[in-house]
């Protein structure tokens, strides 16, 4: 995986790293997998996908804890199990190497009240404020106990990560608000992972690389290229797993499912997650190709409850409103009628949800939205895409103009014609925006950042494309990371970690570092719970 600098992942490095990761991790295409029909196996009363009685299974390996998935959640769970008394632990990873989508991530982890915040003068953040932030942005669609647990554990988790995996944090920055968030709940609390031995190395790949070494250093086993396809159950208790090649691994204490979400599973996305399905069909999903929801399918096969919501979406070419330390391109977002519809300076997945809803409202499955800019796009800060001041910015702009994803015009009327929106509406929208900028207040949506008039030709419009870095949803868990069955009770000896699990993120992603904190928190708890089962 490409190393990145201490200032965080650049746009160019992120795209290069993502492309590399998808190529390395791809195994057998992106075909979805779905639960077997009733009667195909013995379900929760027998031996899972293998059928028959668990007593009839010939075990190819026997362990205290079997962890399915070698990304951040799985490796963390394995290490946690080993430090909490499990003597034999194995990680089974479907890809050709460990890391998964965690290794492709920028490497941001949210936590409140850490020493890294205090080193930067942030002394007033607390778990209560972090809890309020997550709860508010969840819009009532999370398990309160789960986010309370995450918020309370977050600072200790990042310290544990640092101590266990030779990690430090190269930067601490902040997210952007939603319109209904109390500003007091928003602090700079997003910690960028770096290697403690070489802080110039940053990103999620540092976590997974160092965690793999730590697991192996404690005596844990890791096998790659192993596709787990089913749980082996005995009277409703998880006792092991079966792999695609017919092998069986016994788990005397617990099985941990840490096999990512339904990112590349069109069937489950179609059934449960409309926004993610739209992203798969019309936008861009850039997670590891191995993320086909296998653990979710396996849990469903044995009666686990599931929860599904939206997506972790961002506008990757611009990285709009992902980091409050970065400047923004002067722009507004408009729909197919040429009118604004959202406060643009919100946390990125909030306005990406609005992009999806607006596209659906005015164009259905073929709907679209547009980012409208003027000549200042080319002269803004070096952190802004398409600026001549950005590394490769002018070339990127010319490429986008050549392939038609970006259009340029000498007037708003011509720009409207180029993107197919009513010219009078677009002119009215831009005039209204410019008037609001002149008085320093967005009268329509309350935007506060980058109140810059769009008044100088040439004008530009980009047909936005959501870059999806994860589906929200998976197996329901409790605060012990136990997977919950149809009867509302934990399925014995079965635990979940990372984005394989659900109930701790609501209908849109509340900001960078939430997923990796959840991956860290539930991986750590799942490993401990499995070792103690």
C-alpha cells in the first residue's frame, strides 16, 4: 500500500492507493452472495453450511477463537482475544493479503478527551459531547447503548491502539456540522493514524500492517486466500466455520465475524439499501472488492437480526467538507431544475444523502445534481481540485473537460444549456447566491463557509458523482459485540466487529473517523468477549 505523508492523504495519493488496493484485493470478481434457501442446510440447529450434526464435522483446525476477516476489525479482535486469555487464535482472510477496506482508508479515528487533542490545545472535549454529536446526527436511528459505549471508550481505544500497534496520530482535525447540530458538540476530534516509528507514514494501512505484526507476535495465526462461507452451529451455538474449499475450523470459545459490509453485493443492496444500490449502479463504490457482505449473509443464515441504512459517501474529486483544516472550492450545488437544495458546508455524507434524494426526486434512477463554479475554481488554494495551484490540477481539469464530466461556458445561460437545466432558474439561483454573499448570510440554508460570489466567467459545472466508501448496515449487536438473534437474545459464542455490524451509525455517515472508531471499539470488545465465552 502506498505510504502517505504526515499531512494526511492527498487526493492523488488516495486515488492511487485505492486503485492499488482494489487490484490487489480482488478475488474472483464482484459477484454477490446471498443466503441459502431454507432447507439447504441445517441452520442454527445443525452444522451451518456443512449440513448434518456438528458431531459429524471433521475439523481441520481447532482454536479458542476463529476470526473471519483480516481488516482492521478482525485483526483488532484477534489481538484483543490473545491479550484476554485466548491461547489459540486464527484469522481467516478472503483476500490475498490482510487489510481490506481499512487499509484503503485515510486512517481517521474519532475520540474525545485524548492526549493528542490536549497537545493541540483542545481541552474542552468530552465523551458526552461526542455522544451528543453521534446521537444527533443519527436522527433517532441508532441503538443508544452502542453509541454511548463507543463515546465512553473512544479515548481509551486510541491509547490502546497506540500502545498495542505502535501508532501515534499525526494530526487532529474536525468535521462539519449538520443544520440541526448544536455547535457546542462539534470539536476537533478526528485523529489521523501514523506509524510511531515513522510518523511520515499515515493512513489505515499503518493500522492493519502494524496490527498484523502484533497478532503474529502474540502467536496468532493468519491465513489469507481463505473464503469463509458458513457457520457451524450446534444447538444454536456457534462452534466453528466452514470455508469454500470444504475445510472446517473449530472455535471452542467464540467466532468473530469481521467481514465488512455489503459494498459489492448488488442483491442485498437492492433488497435493503436503496442509496447504496444507486451508488453501485450509477455512481462509484471504491471499497475492497472482497467486501460482499459474507459475514452478514452467514449471520442471516442462522437467524441474526440486521439493520440497514445509507452509505458513507463523499465527493472524492473535490473532498468537499471532509476536513475543517482544508479550504474549499467556491461552489454551489444545484438540482435538475437549476436550484439549490442543501446547505453545502455540512459533513460530506449529509449533503451526499441530499444529492441522492434530489437526484431521485427529479430524475429517478437517472437523476443527477451539479456543482456550479466560476473562474475562481482555477485560482483557489492548492488543496482544491482543478485549481492551477494544485498538483496536477490544470491537467485534471482539462481531462474532466475532455471526457465531459466537467463543462465550461462563457455565460450561465450557456452553462444551463450544457447541463440541461432551465436557464432562468440557474440564473435566478446564482443571482440569489451572489446577493446573499454580498451581505454575508445564506438566507436559504444558513451556509457559513465559503460565501463567495460566482460572478466571473468562465463558469463550470460538474455532474456530481458519489464516491462510496462503505454501506451502512449489517448484523445487530449488543455492547458485548454479541450478534443478536431473531428472539432478541445473543446467539451464543457468535460476535461481530467493524462494519459487519450495525446499530451504531444512522441514516448517513456522521463524519470521518466514526467507522474506524467503531471498527476499533467493536473489534476490541468482540475479541475479549469471544475469549471469555
